């Protein structure tokens, strides 16, 4: 998330602004191309920033490379980071985990033994292959993005992680059923950030109608896992801007998405 120095930008001549914008369009346009390794630009609404750059990459090294390419732009001289978020795509596997654990216990395999770990590893490998398109998603072409981080409560009265896994599975299943009712309207990408950032998860919601963000999140707050255990961070909402039309945005006009 970036703050753009509009006052300094306006001191440039039209030709200087055009040169800087064209360089950014070229570099960001290349970063934007791709499927599972791609970037996207959003114009933020409200006071929390002006621009949001979203990067999907297969490794932290590739992610850093994208950051460095952006930082090398002359446009970066007019931008100041105000926030950022680092996380990895994460799939909820409560159903398969509970089933696998129960099967291993029934077979008499001791939890956390080498044999147990080997069986779990084999299951995860099968899941990774079966869900590859979800683990390495494309950035949807939707007009709007809503991003927010969140935690599960951990205090003396409520601690989600002290619940038995079967109860966590039940609550997360009910939570997921709410999201499924919005299939076709919202694309959700859930990312895990334990050890990488200040919250436990990051949530990307993509849609062509921004009002659906409010409807979905409001409805989800009534299920048990959210009502009792959820803590939400700041929300960032942006409008998609094609890289090739960044200059248009910097001239004070919101460009339309190409059809």
C-alpha cells in the first residue's frame, strides 16, 4: 500500500510526467502478465493510501525480485509505503485432517511417530497435487479488491486453538458454507501469515460489485467461529487499474477495465 505524493507530481512538466508514467507502465505491464506469477495495481479508496500493488509469486525470492523492479522505477520517488502484507496461499484441510488422524489412530500408528509423519506427508502431497490450481491461483480480473488481515482470539476466556480439532472442523465447515453461498459473485483467496506478518491470515476478496464484500463479511460474522473467535484488522478496498492505463490514473482519471 502506497501514499502518492501528488503535490510533487504536479511540479513536473507534462513531458516529465509522461516519461515517468510510460516507464512504470512498461515495467508494471510485464509484471502484470502471467497466470500464477502476476501482479495487479489497485487505486485505493479512502485515506489509508493511494495505490495498492498485489504480487502473486511462487517463491519469496521471486516476490523480492518484483519488489525491487518496482522500487527501481522513477515513479517510486513519488511513492511512500504506508502498509504491506506478506503471506502464503493456504487451504483449509480440517475435513481431510480429521479423517486422516482418525484412520491412523485406528491403525494403531502413534501420533508424531516417524510412520505417522510419513503418512501425513503422503496425504499432503496428494492434496497439493489435487488442489494445485487453488494453491497457485491467478489474480482474478475483477474490478474491485477487498483485503483484510485477521486473527483467532487467544485469551483467558476464548482460545480457538484449545478446542478439539473435531470442534474446530465443525465450526470452520459452517463458516465455509456461508462463503460458498457467494460462489460466482466473490472470488476468495485465503493466505496464511503466521511467522511472516503481524496477523494469522490475510483475506483477498475479488468482485465486480463492491457491495457484495459487505454482505458476505456481515453474514459471516454471525457464524460461531467469527462471532466468538474472530479479530479483524484494517480493511483496504481498491479499484483495479490496468498497468497500461496507469498514466491515465496519474492524470486524475479512473480508467475503465478493458473488455
